[in-house]
């Protein structure tokens, strides 16, 4: 029986990591768009001799790398938890169970990040719901 449990955890880790990379890439793209739309504001705050294009490019690259790495690591950890509680989650199939799990994770992280405001909390909730649904899809 231990082999079956290990197989399920491996399945959850893989599904969560794949979903994490996808949602991490989506997060990175949205972060890049936010940086692009704020470029004029950023440029107005920088010294005249500073190359704002370089700063923005570095910020975008860092956001993309952190989105992918953070998504994969967080997704793998979340996937292991998903595998551990899969049978006890409500829902008829893995996609529904994943979305429900993602909402739960999103609520927890939104509460932990309440100082970021409603926009941040909503973004976290939506992102984690998407991640959960993708984890269920790849399950």
C-alpha cells in the first residue's frame, strides 16, 4: 500500500508543479504588463541619467524567473497536499476538486496577505483557483 501512496504523492507533485509553472508564467506576464504600463511613472521618479529601459527590463526578467521558479516550487508543495487530501475533497472529478482546493488555498493566502489590499487579495484568490483547477486537470 505504501507504493500506491508514494505514486499518488508523485502524481500530485507533478500535477501541481506543471500547474504552478503555467500560473507562474501567467503571473510573470501580467507583472511585465504592469511594469510596462507604469514605465512613465517609474521614469519620472528616476534620476535623469539612469537608463529606465534597463531597470524595467531587469524587473521584467526577475518577475518572469521568480514566477516560474516560485510557481514550480509552490505548485509542487501544493500538489503534494492536494494528493494527500484528494479523496476527502468535495467534487465529482479531479478538476472540480482542484478548483475547490485552489479556492481554499487562495482564501488562506489572501487572508495572510490582507495588508496588500482588496486588489492583491482578489488576485491571489483568482490565481490560486486557476492553479487548483489546472492541478486537477493534470491530475
